[in-house]
């Protein structure tokens, strides 16, 4: 019908909007040369090949390394990967705010402990127990979500937070339930069975007392199964319905999808995966305490999901690897220091690229540092006599440049912190040369705060650094690393 | 009496003190195309929201194929056989064209999560059927929504194609009654004409009974078996297009809105 109008056009059929979009996709600029060929080849590799490769690499990692520490980190990373997959169902697919997620992980750990330990006298085989615990967790999730069925929204956040608190209260006080000890309170449950399959018990450590790699493999195997199962669900009518209700819940409901029930399903599903993960923690540690399930873990898992990109399975798995490794690196003051300065320089490079402005800011900050330190040292020797935290080569370098007082006044740390925050906020208000000029003292002050305040408290610093990375990422890539770009209103 | 698909008896809807739909009686017979007209704010969209369960009427009864649907959840009403489109367009914008339609097959398909996790043969068969159904429903619009467009995100569609996709999505719920809320709004004259033909085809070929809200009087004249005019939530006229268009109350209702009257009649 529109052809009648097209007759007025001199050449061929006119390009409608849809045609244009279609052709635009086909003509999108492709990288040329060897890199372009590689890119196209990589794009055709199927997802299960990537998954196999990923699992194989993680599995091979701890083999050559005879370090219990590295193996432990690898195991914890797999646990975080599983937790991230679980939370991704709730947050990324169901669009729900679940602040009690870690409690379901705890439910799983305690369920395993109660069904496979001397404490209860029950010793179920792992192959039965792990799926059973996952079902228990999903049922618990269903029950917790049920009261807020019609109110799934902000109310769910409150209900789940409440549940989290109840979980902690119960586990902490469960040592005297009408005289019987169920959770053994703060002292936790001990002597939990290790994993056992078909009569074979898997020892936690090898004969030389080294972390048993088998635990990593069992966790990895379950990770693979969970990953594939979830991917299949996401590709089914249920996954489509989840995506629809995230786009427009009213329209989804109108197209015959029971929105509330689907949300509850996502919630229970996530709880099930969390509980399943809890079994590994219990089995490996041989003990379980209420303190294992507190807020920092919840924040870590949320960080992973947001960093990786809500809704993207690949994204949250990579997010788990990144955050897990980062948290370990930040444990060591010297590594944390390197990371801090590298991140600073990379951030500047990201903002300015290779330009004179980059040189001016970097050079200016370095010069300012030496000048200030010399001046401060001349006024009072003790002002620069402090030794930087954890002496190493980088520490010496840093101490030559940053003012580290021997005994900083008590007001100094909070004051510097306050000024830094004010300066950073001020930076967002000014522009052009002024911002460039203000950036130099701000950077120096950041280094000062880092050396004097943050490095002294590695535990808190780890989370502060993660927080800063998250804020930065939200500004640059609001969808996370691999989250899909979404069009909200067109 | 013919086969009555939809029947409203004394349906009233009040928001606070404002009565938007007032003791409305309305019925649609199987195979009919009934148009609802009326000035802006007459309560036409609210009527659709009542039928589809978004709102629960303050009074009165709504019967679909003989049984009351008042108080049912919207998805349950859809699963019984009523589907709608939205005046304001509510597509799943970040999903592909095909997925938009496939999603709407949820209500009449079975595969649960366990079967999906295991990818049972039955589940895969059903999935293929859903896909075929979506492509078939999109094929209803000729070449407009087929081929490369299947895999495009809905947001990349032109306005007219979005309206078409809304209809395709609604038909994928396998309804017997289709509620179309201003399907030609915002379209150019050619597209409007095409939409009018399409509505006829939906009834004749698709076999749907249709209740449609439309502003364009040429479209209303061309497609309607019966026309119902609303003003301030009250039915002011009902009958053939000629009867309603010449009804003094209808003329007055439209004259009240000045420019509307000149454009419409
Ligand atoms: N949820 C609501 N709350 C209050 N008033 C509403 C609501 N929905 C519709 N209305 C009012 O009802 C009247 C009819 O609206 P509507 O049915 O959308 O009219 P139209 O005939 O143009 O589709 C309008 O005055 C509108 O403001
Ligand atoms: Mg309307």
C-alpha cells in the first residue's frame, strides 16, 4: 500500500525505518585483518564450548600449585560463582530485591550439617543430600516469599531482611530449644561429614595434609550442572516469561503470564541454588557457625552480580572470579598498594587517553608530592618519618613521595578523609582547566589518605575499594560488564 | 438468541468520587465486530481494563461465554480467551519480535521448570510448536513482520509495525475475543486503511470476535457490525454506524469537544 507513495521517489523502493535498521546491522563496521577474522571465528564458538573451556581452566589451575591457600581461594571462587548464579535468578531474571539471600546459603549449610554429622546421628550420602538440600532451600524460599506474594516489591526486601535476622537469631540461640540443642548456638556445629559418593569418603586433605583438589572438582561439577540447567530454563517459556515481566509486568500479566507466581518461582529457585551451595561450605569446613553468614557476604554477592551484569550468566560468573581474586589481592597491603596506584593511573588514562592533559596531571601530582614532602620534612622531621605500611619496594617508593607522619594527630585521618570527599564532590561541579588544576591536589590527597588511613585497616579497605570500583563502573557502564544494553523508552 | 461472547450488566467503575463508567450494559455476539466510540476521557480504555481484570468493577457483572469473570486475576481472564492490545503500546521492547509473540503463548503451554532444565523431548517439541505458532501469527501481516524482522528487537520497529506486533502478540494467547484499543492511532492514512482491512481479516480468517475502540470514523464505518457510543461513562447510543453517527446525543457529545467533531463526523 505504501508503494503508491513510493512512486514519487526517483530511485527504487524507499528505505523504511525497519529496512534501515536491518541494513545498518548488516553493514555495521567490522574489524578488518587477522583480528577481525579471529573475532568472527570466536563469535561462532558455541556457549557449551566456552563453558567447558572455562571449567577446564579452573580445574587445571590448582593442579600444579601445591599451595593450600591457592586451592582454598579457587574453591571459594567456585562457591561465589554458584552464589552469583543463584542471586542472578532472583535479581537479574525475576527483578526482585532479596536481602536475605545469604540466609538461604546458611539454611543449606545447616541442613547439610544436620543431615550428615554426629550431632544428629544422621549420615546421608552426598549424592542424595545435596539435591535434597537444594529442594529444602527452594521450599524455604517459597515459604518466605509467600506472605509477600501480592506485595513482591519493596516489601519483599523488608520481609527477606527480616528472614535474614531470624535466621541469625535462630542459629545463634538454637542451642537450647526446649532443652535440646539444634544449632549449638554461636559455637556452631562441628564434626560434619566430608563429602561421600557411593560409599567413598572424600578426605578434606591429602595424605600430605594438603587441601584436597577433589573438593574443587565436585563444586565445579555442580557449578557446570547448575549453569547448564539455568541456561535451559532461561531459554524456556519460563525464562521468556521472566524477561517479559521485567520489561513490563502489566503487559506480561495481560498476555496470560501469572506474574506473581513467576516472581515467587524465581525467588524460590535462587534460594534453592544458594542452599545447594551451602552444602559445599559445610562439607569442606567440617563445621558451620552463624558468623559465616553475615552482611559482608551478602554485599559481596550483590557486588558480583551488579559488576558482572544482572541477567547475564556469563557476566556474573566472570564477576565472581574478578571480585574473588580482587578481595584476595587486597588482603596484602603491598599488593593492594600496587593495585591502587595502577587503578589510579589507568583511571586517568581512561579519562584523558594519551594527551598532554594526562602528562600535566600525572607530572603535576608527582612533582607536588616531592615538593610537599620536602617542605614538610624541613618544617618538622617527624612529619615524614613514618614508615609506610608493610615495607616492600613499592612501600619505600611510596614513602619517599607521600607524607607519612610518625605519629599522626588523631584528627588528621578523619579531616583528610573529609577534605578528600569534599574535593571529589567539588570536582564534579567545575570543568575545564579548573578541574584539571584541582585534580592534582585531589590525587595527592587520595594517596595520602590511602597510605595513612586505609592501608592501616586492610579489612575495611577491601570493601571500600570494591565499593569505589562499583561506583566507577556504574558511571561508565550502568549495565555491568556483560549486562545487555537496554532501551527503556523509544 | 445468538452465541453471546461478552456481556456486561450494569457495570460501574468509580475512582474515589469520580464515576468513570456508569451502569453500562454491553454485549458482543460471536463473530461480531463492535466498535466503541466516544470523546477522550469517555471511559473507553477503562472499559477494557474492567473486562481484562485490571480493575474490579464497583458494581455490576461481566460474563464471558456465559460465566462471570469478575474478580479473576488478569492472566486467568486471558487464559480463558480474552486478549487485548494497549492504546499506549506496551511491547517487551528489549525482546525480539518473535520472542514477544512466543512469550504470549505461556498461558496455553505446559512445560514446567523441571522439564525445561532437562530439555525433555516433549518440552522441545512444545518449544518448536510455540516458535511455529509465533511465526504463523506474525505471518498474518503479510511481509511486514517476517524474515529478518523475527530476530530484531521490538524497539527497532516503526510505530505502525509496533501496533501490528501488539496485535500479533495478543493473538498468540489463542483468544476468542480480541480487544483492540485504538489500533490505528498515530498511523498515516494508508496504514490506517490497511489496519481497517486487517481487522476485517482477523474476524473473517482468524475467527476472532472483536471489540475495538477507534477514533477514525472512516475505519469505524468500514468495519463495524455495531457501534456503541460512550460519553462520561454512559452509553448514549447503540446501533448501526448510520444510526449512531446521526444520533443527536452523539453529535452533541462530539460538538462539546469542538475540533474533534469536525474531524470525526
Ligand atoms: N486509575 C485511575 N484513577 C483515576 N482516574 C482514572 C483512572 N483511570 C482512568 N481514569 C479517569 O477515567 C476517565 C476515563 O479514562 P479512559 O478510560 O482512559 O478514557 P478514554 O475513553 O479516552 O480511553 C478519565 O477522566 C481518566 O482520568
Ligand atoms: Mg483510551
